[in-house]
C-alpha cells in the first residue's frame, strides 16, 4: 500500500482535478484496495504499458547487445586465430624461402671455396714442380757433365783396351804369319831336300 502510494503520485502528478476549490487525485487508497476514478485506470494501464514497453525495449536492447557482443567477441577471437594462422603460414613460408636462399648462398660459397682451394693446390703443385726443377737443375747439369766425363773415360779406356787387344792380336797374327812363313820355308826346304 505504501509502495503504491509512493508510485501513484508520480504517475498521476499532471492528472489532478480541481473540484470545489480543492485538487483531487484520480485515486483513493482504502485499507486493502486502491479505488480509481473513471478513466484513471485506463490511463494507468496505458502508462504501465508504455513503461513496460520502454523497459522491455531496454531489456531487449541489452540482451541484443550482449548477444552481439558475444558474437563480436567470438568473431574477434576467430579473426585473431585466423590472423595468427595466416602470420604463422607466412612466417613459415618466409623461413623456408630464407633457408632455401641460405642453402643456395652456402652452396655457392662452398663452390667458391673449393675452386679457390683447388687453384691454390694447383699453384702449390706448380710451384713445387718449378722448385724441384730449379733445385735439380745444377745437380742434373753436374750429373750430365760427370756422365760425359765417365763416357769419355770409358771410351778412352775401351779404345786403349781395343788398341791393346788389336796390338796383341796383330802381334799374334804377325807371329802366326812368321811361323807359317817359317813352316813354309821349312816345308820348302824339306821338299827340296827330299827331291
């Protein structure tokens, strides 16, 4: 009753009537009930419907807002996941491309280093050959001179030996010829004596 008495004056504050020099309210409060003047209940119902419709629309808007917020948050989470997935894919693709480029650069550098190493080895081998040729030049020259000297000594020794052998053979031939001549002479003397 007190609650109704508090709420009703707010609802009907502009609908009071002036009767016999007094303002009268559109309602009267009894012990158990509230009595309305004619037309006041309809106005109260229309005001209640208006207030309810306003409150219903506020509640409806609040619920719609909550639903849309939840949808928005779900969409935001989905978009964030999608962006994260896209960034992950992009990062993976970039990483693969970087690894491929790094591998190409690594292979190229390995090839360049192998070429440089091979060139250094070739230069080292060439320098070793040149050094060995240069170091062996004087000993080879001395060896050739020694070979020539040995050949000359051998040649002169063989010449002398051949001459000695020739002289010995010639002396033997001369001796044999002399002996043959003596034999012939003896034979001739013998044959002449026999005759």
